[in-house]
C-alpha cells in the first residue's frame, strides 16, 4: 500500500505544479496585454499630436 501512496502523491504534485505553471502563464499574458494596450494608447496620442 505504501507504493500506491507515492504514486498518488506524485500525481498530486504533478497536477499542482501544472496548474501553478498555467496560472503563471495566464498572469504573464494578462500583464503583457495591459502593457501592449498602454503602448498603443501612447503611440496613438503621439500620432495625434503630429
């Protein structure tokens, strides 16, 4: 029964790490999207001045 517990624990760790990694990617993508929108607004504002 001890070997089965290690298998279950391994799967649990794998899924937890996977979800944390995916959350990290989504968070980074959201921050990049915000930065891109801000840069587009600045570029548009500069283009309107000229």
